[in-house]
């Protein structure tokens, strides 16, 4: 079974997907982490010929989506935490607007989904990567709620960004992701819309769990 989830930053996709993946034994693929990894390569190895660099990156997805490393330039680099910095967050939408990079990553994502039960999340999963998925969901929440959730992840960390900056980043990324020419973020016609404002993660994952159960019982 293929479950495809799209939505803007902070809509709760990653956490909900991890809950579903462990409950139903699905493979979890976080496609945002792949775009973030290419942003990391650009930041650390230069933006020149970034398409060629992206094609050379080999992804190592471990612990069912909880860990991501790449093999690049003869090195294995654990990016699990390195791609979650405000710097990478502010650069990734630019990388994600690159048509050639998207082509390379979409092909890899489609190959990961072959022949297994998968839950994949991102911005173009329901529309481009897995348009024939068994279940398609568009998750969202108000920008303030999404910024609050993101801000909470930084709580008690010494290098935490300011709330206003988190909100600004989310609004800017929403704008870039929804207005770009290449595979913009949008709700697929046949995707189920869930506004998670005011809902707990359990309530959201229960809703998606119900959709999976209904499909299984058919
Ligand atoms: O975790 P968060 O919601 O902040 O974002 P993410 O899922 O890690 O994705 C980071 C960025 O990658 C997004 O803002 C998009 O610009 C881009 N992205 C994309 O274009 N297509 C995808 N399938 C996944 C992510």
C-alpha cells in the first residue's frame, strides 16, 4: 500500500508519518530530508554544478526514516541533525525549485516506493511522485500554529532561533513552495484535506489510520 502525504512546513507530517509507519509496519520516506541534504552539499561543497553534485549523492536511509546519511565525495556524512539548522531551512526552498535536482530526487523516491508498503511525505508526493497512491492526504494548519510547533522543537536549546524568525521562515517557505514553477505545493484534487490546527498528533494519526484500515478492509 502507498500512502502519500503533502503539506507545508510544520503541518505535522513527519511525526504523524513516523507514528503510522511504526504502527502499520510501513517504510517511511521523508523526502524533505533529501532536499535538505542537497542544500547541505551546496552549502558545504559549493553551489556550482549543484545538479551534477546532486546526481552523485548516494542516500543512506536508516532506522526507518529516523536517520539519514549521504555518501558524497568519498565520505559518509551523517546528516540527521546537520540538515535541521535554520541555515539549511532557509536555503532548501531555493534548492527545491531546481528542476534538474527535482528530477533526480523524484526518480530515487519512486524507486524507494516500489514493492513495499510505504508512507512518503513532502510537497509533491500526491501530485508528482506517487499520483496513484492508495491514500492521499493534504495536511495543513495555520502559519502561527505551525511556527509554534517548530519553535517548540528548539525549546531549551542554547542556539534556538527567535519565534518571529521561525514564523518568518515558515511564511517565506510557504510562499516559495506554493508559487514555484516546478511541482508547486498544492492539494491534489483527490487528496483528503486535514486541518490539524487544534488537533493532537494522535488525533491526526488516528484519522489517517482509519483511512488505512478502510482501504485494507475493502
Ligand atoms: O520539515 P519541514 O516541513 O520544515 O520541511 P521539509 O519537509 O523538511 O522540506 C524542506 C523543504 O524541501 C520544503 O520547504 C520544500 O521547499 C522542499 N521539498 C520539496 O520541494 N518537495 C518535497 N517533496 C519535499 C520537500
